C-alpha cells in the first residue's frame, strides 16, 4: 500500500498536479513625494551628496513634474545659471504667493546676469521686505541701467523704513554724485561722519567724494582719519594706497607698503604681487632705492623660509649692484635646503654664468645633476662648458646623455642642433651636416639650424639654391635677424647676385648691435665685387678694427697680380 502511494505521488509530481513553489519578486512600495523630497533635502544639507539628491528629484518628477519644492531645490543646486532660472521660474509660477520662491527666482536671475527681468521681481520683493539688502540690490540694479533717479527713490524709501543705514547711505551718495548733486552728496557724507565718527567706512566715503571732486588735501585728511581709528586694519591703508596710485604718487605708495609689509596678517601673496609691480618701474627703483631696499629686507626678515621671497631678495641685491652678495646669499640658501629644487641651482648657475666663471658653473651643474640626473637643460649646460674649454669629446658625451633622456621631438631637434655645432667646431663637416639634418627631421622649423646649414653650404659653394631657400625660411620664422640676413647676403654673393646681396647686407649691418667684424668683412667683399673699391676698403678696415684676422684683411688689400702669385 505504502509503495503504491509513493508511486502515485511521484506520478502526480511529474505530471504537474502537485503545485511547484516559484520565487516571486515583491516590488518595493513606491516612496511618496514627501519622502523623496525629504531624502533630497537630507542629501543636500547633511550628506552634501548632490548626485543622490538629483536621483530623488528625478523620482519626484516621475510622479509630479511640477512639484514646486523640488523645482526650487533643483534651481539652487544646479550649476547652469540658465537652467537655474528655468527651474526657479517654474517653482514661482506654481505658487506665486510663496515669498521664498520669489526670492530664489530673483537670485537665479541675478546669477544668470539677466538684470532686466530681475528688476520687476525685486520691485515686488521690496514692497513687503524687512531686509535692507533687498533695497540695496534693487538700487544697484537700477544704477546698473543708469536709472539713478529710481535708484535714489529706492534708497530714500529704505531710509524712511529702516532709518539711516551706513551702507545704503554710501550708495545714496554715489547716486547723488552721478546725478550731479555734489553738494547734497557731500552734506550726506559729512552727516554720516558726524552721526558715526567711529566708523572708518564713513571717513573713507567722504575721502572718495573729495577725491572725485579733486580736493586731494581734504581726501588725504579723511583717509588718515579712517586709518587712525584702527591703524592695524589693512583695508583703510589700501584705500589710501589706491588713491595715491591714481594720483601717481609713487613715493607715498611705497611708504604705505613699507608699513603694510610689517604686518603678518597682510597676505604674503599680496606682498609678493606688490613687489613685482614696483620692481618693474626701473626709474623709481633708483630714485627711491632706500624704500625699495627696506621693502626687500622686511619681506625677507618676515618670511625667511619662503623660496620666492629669497629669490626676490637675491634679485634685489643683484639689481642694486651687490652681485657677489646676491650670489653668496643664494649659495647659502642652497646649502640650507635638504631637498633643493632645480630652480635653486639655476639661480646660482645663472649668476655665475653672468660673471663668466665657467668652472663654478660646471661645479654647481654637477651638484644639480646628482639630484636631477635626467635634467636635459643641466646636461646641455655641462656640454656648453666643455665646448668653451674646447673639450669637444666631453661636450658630445654630455649631449648624447641629454639625447637619451629627451622625450619630445623639439628637445631632440635642439640637441642634434647643438651636436652639429660641436662637430663643426672640431672640424668634422660630415658629422656636422648629418647632425643638422637630423635636427631638421625632428623640428623642420628650427630657424637656427636652417641658417647654420645654409651658411655652411655657402662657405663650400655648393647647394646654393637650396641654401637660399633655407635661409629665407629661417627669416620667415625669425624676421630681422641680422645673423640670418648676413647668411642670406653671403649666399647671394656666392650666387653672383651682388646687387641683391648688397641690399640685404646693408640691412643686416643696420640691425647689428654687436659690431660684428664678419659683417663688415662680408660687406667689403660684396662692395669689391661690385667695383666699389673705396667703400670696400673702408669696411675691410672696420673689420680689422673690430678684430678680424689681420692676414685675411692684408690679403684683400694686395694688388690683383700679387694675389695670383
């Protein structure tokens, strides 16, 4: 019997008569709009999670796309001003009695710089406003549209409603001035000083009014009165500084900064910015050197550990003629750094280079390379020093190291250009040309290489048409370069185009500030080719005076028969 029951159950199961339980997904109940809005508010105000807030708002809009609180919240958290205006406007139109929606709509319009539409909104706000700032904003909006009379009416209304408020009073004075009511504005400013002489801003407002009407002595007295109320405050000093700057009183500006530089609460960033502005005026630097010197010393004493301040002080020493002191100062600063920056070495190397002390340049470049072994500029600098000592193999070694670490085509092009110069210096023309050609492959616009290769071709008297194209391209890239012009003139000379060469060479000489003996020599040769013997000899003599090879000049003065012998 039991066996038959088991068989029956199995059969029923296989035939599907016994129900099979399936997993049924129960959908979570949909959150209400109020719950979603609460979630959005919490995300914004507590968790600062804008993404989650936007998700909640999107869920709200699926139920009600015009839900005003969500539209208002969205206008406040969106980063697009135009979108903020759209959402704020929709929220306001859905409930025009809500003061907060009205104010947020006005805020959105101002943020979007839609001042025309914001004016009527603020006019509605101020009808029932208890906030003086609303009146101030509306007055500014009117003033921005040059509707000064309406701005003045708004300020007078605020004065009647709230009494005299200093900030609104100052704005009123400004509007009176724009309307040409100078005496009324002055009377208003004086009244404000009498009623609240302890407010520095009232004295500043009166000072600005005097300044606008060119009564400078009265303006200065009012600025000083403001400063006397609290001389440790920075902003009154800055107001006097701005006034002095407009009046181009450089000495007064320097004296104000001399005072402010001693304040630790005057931001270092601002001190550095002021110094950079002053230091550009070279005439004042010498005229008011004592003030500049005091500013630089105060800056260093107050901020001795700041690298930029150290650079400023070093530069000041150097510009003022104390070059050795500047160098020693930077060397001392460098020694004090546990982890020096590349700029720390560069400052020392730069001054040593100006002194022409190549051994010291090499020493500090070597020290820098211990910290920055892959720095291309340092490696090129070491190569330059080796070149100056005519150690060409060593110079090439440094350039090859630089080539190893170069990561940009422009860098590789510059390095190959330098290799070409070194190969030329040691007399290997074949390698020189190869290096120049590689340089141009990496950077076809390298004007120096184009010029150098063109000049080498001209010296050998080959590829002259190509040389002319190259030097003309170099001049397109670097117009009015006397060296390039000299090359062009010499290529034209080698092509037999003497008249053209003369014009180009004249221009090169007119631009030359180095008194090059080579330019004079070339010009003399060109004039000689044109048969202008007197002027040719004049320029050959100039070349000799400037240091040209004496034998070369003497050979040019020999009679034609002796030259043939």
